[in-house]
């Protein structure tokens, strides 16, 4: 097992430790938020849907999110496409 930094370890191509666990929890929460947005999309304006999608993705990445990507996902939701947000059991590491 290779230590990347305190709380993050890599073994056999997967990340382990408290930092990896925190990242997976954020990923799960983002999936919940996106699912909820898809359920409530017909009650929101485009601007509201864009804002909440941006916030959900920013929660996951903890950084800036590409507005074009957010607009694309909002467009898919408006067209009735169900977004799939699958969560792995372990965090893959390159």
C-alpha cells in the first residue's frame, strides 16, 4: 500500500483511507441531489435548475464546475433524459 498523503492510500488501483471515504460520501450525496433535482425539475425555472445542478456538482468536485457541462445536463433533464449517477464501492485511482 502506497501512502499519497496522511489519510489517503493507494493499493491495487484503488484509494483508501479517510480522504477517499470522504470523497465517496460527497459523490453519494451529489447523486442524491441530482436525483432530487430530476424529480423536482418541472417545478423549477431553468435558472433555478442550473443553479442547483451547479451547486450539486460543485459539492462533489469541491472546485469550479464548467458552466457548459452544467447547461448540457440541465438540457438533458429538460428533455426528459434520466441522468445516471452510479457510485463505485471503492474510489478508483490512476
